[in-house]
C-alpha cells in the first residue's frame, strides 16, 4: 500500500502531458493558445508581405511578377506538410484510439486544402507572365492538383459516413494510404514531366536567392504556421462543442 | 464433424468461390468488358480518325478506359458478401483476413482486369498500334490492372455499405491510380517513340509490389472498421 501511495505522489509531482489528450482539458488550453498564435500570425504575415513586396529587390529575369512566390512557396509547403500532419494525427487516432487525434485530423484538413488551393491559384498567376499560360502540366503544379484531389477524397469519405466513429476511422485509413502515395505520385509525375525550373530553395545547397528574399519567405512560413495552429485549434474547439454538446463539462462555464 | 481445413485450402476455396459466384452473374462481368470496348471506341469518333493522332492518343485512351472499367466493378469485391453476411463470417473466422482479402482481390482481377488485358491489343490495332507497342500494352496492362484491383480494393472496403458508393469510390480511388496510369501508359509511349519500355515497366512492377504488400493490409483494416 505504501508503495502505491508514493507512486501516485510522484505522478502528481510530474507534469502529465497526456492529460491534454482529453477534450475536456484541451478545450480551455486551446482557447488560451489561439489569441497568441493569431496575433503572431497577423504580425509575421504583415512583416513578411512588407519584406516580400516592398523590401526585396526586383528579380532581374522575372521582374516584379516573381513576388508572388512569397505566398506561393510557403502555401505549397504547408499544403503538403499539413497533409502529412493530418495523416499522422489520423494514425495516432487509429493506434491510440484517441478521439482528440481524430478531431485534430478533421480540423487540419480544411486548412490544408485551402493552402493547396492558394498554391494552385498563385502558381497559375505566376505561370501566366512567366510561361505565357495559366496552366502548364508541369510536375509540381500537377502533384499539387492531385494533392487537392486527395483532400477532396478525404472530405467526401468523411461526409458520406453518418456514424462519426466509423467516419473518423475510415477517413484515417484513407489519409494514411494517401500519405504513403504522396511521394509515389510526386515521383511518378516528376518522371512524367520535368519542365519546371529547378528548385530554388533546398536544404542541401546554398539557396540561389538574395538573403532578404529568403528572410521574407521564412517569415511568411512561420506566419502561415501560426495561422494554421490558430485556425486548427479554433476548429477543434468547435468540433469538441459539436460532438460533446451533451457532455456535462460544457455546462461548467 | 467437419475436418479442419489448412489455411492454403481455405484460401484456394475463397478464390474458387469468388470466381464461381462472379461467373454466375455473367452479365456483370460482360458489362465491364463491353464498357471498355465501347468507351475506347468513342474517342476516335470525337477526335477524328487521323491515324497519327490515334496512335499518339492510344496509350492514354486505352489506359484511362481500363482504369475506369476496373473502377466500375470495384464495389463487387465486397458488396454482395457484405449484404448476405458472408463477409462477417470471414472476419470472424480464425483464418488470416489479410490473405483472404488478397484472394478476393485476385478473383476480382481475374474477371475484370484479365479480360481487358486480352482484348486491349485488339482495340490497340484499331488505334493503329503495331507489334512491339501491342506487346508492351498487354504486358503493362497485365501488371497494371492487378495493381488497380489491389488499390481499388481499399476504396471498396472503405465505402462498404455507404450511400452513393459509386461516385465516392471514383473520388477516393482515381487519385491513387495515377502512378499506375503514368507508368503503364508511359511504357507504351516509350516504345512508340523508339525507346525501351524497361524503365517504366520496372517502376510499374515496383508499384505493383508495393500494392501487393500494403493494399490487403489496408483493405483488411478498412473492412474491420466497416463491420464494427
């Protein structure tokens, strides 16, 4: 008996991260995080746009039109990153059977799809002056389009199943299958057509762009990140309210 | 008392049974087959019968049509077994579900993919393809349609018993079919411009090998979710 008591004391001393896996404790925590992330996102995106649109020098080949990359590139990064994150949460949900993980996956999907759409639209706006066409079937634009199809599949499956529990699990399997497929699709499309200009930002070699451009892009990326966190947490809170509307916890406040 | 069956003989029986059941509904099997022929024959009517144009279009037309034909018959893999309760008995049995699922996929392929492989060279002739291209077309379809059945089975399992399944399966499965389409049609295209098809066929084989490993696992997981 004594042993068990000391153990619980120890556990009480240690900060337990897992307690936030419960919607009940997560709901207020998310509420506290949202304003900070939203404010940070607003400031960073404004600063990033200032750097990109006003400070960064004009590209001598592409003129002013290149400036759209300050939105396009971070949006494209996030469209893929959020899909993988969604699949990760979906997988966590399947493994741990944690409801909050499914809610996170559900909440991430619309933001990911939005960034995919932004990347596609800005890509085609960039393509018109550079390539002379609104749409070119090059590897990256095409993979981005297919990524949008994958998001649409995820939404459609989720919407078609009435039973929430089954909808969560089935769409989680789909998200994981999609995540395994994303690199294969990307590679196959690249094999199919390599028309695009080479990657201008890569981790292995020094970036072939002015430092201020890189800075602007990184600031925008962090801004998009904070925006994503804020929006996803808001959506998770709405999801918790919707699913647990009858739970007693909500009557506390 | 019935004697206990070994896993191998169970798998063989599942395969034989699925093929037999499908053959009893011959019209279903024939419909997919004729859909492929009719749909492929529509393209020249839309584009004009210029032999050069037809030859250039042929790989993509035949492959996309094969893709759609395979997709149309996907719900057949599990739907009837789900409706009459057989699927639940399969999941409850002490036999490995993943392997049984694989057998059901193979049975589906034998009656929806394989006939396309046999008839595709004939349609290829209509599209002005010649010897080496027809061979590559048949070989790429032989590997590709099996991959299509495997990948499609995940979609069929996920949408089991859901309203409006047909269109939903298309939305789920078609994006996942893209690598198969790219490498399959790419192999035929490579031959028609005088290059070797080996690269594309190897990649298609790699996609098939991956689908062979992962798709029965994912399908079995999706089935157990659907039957919860």
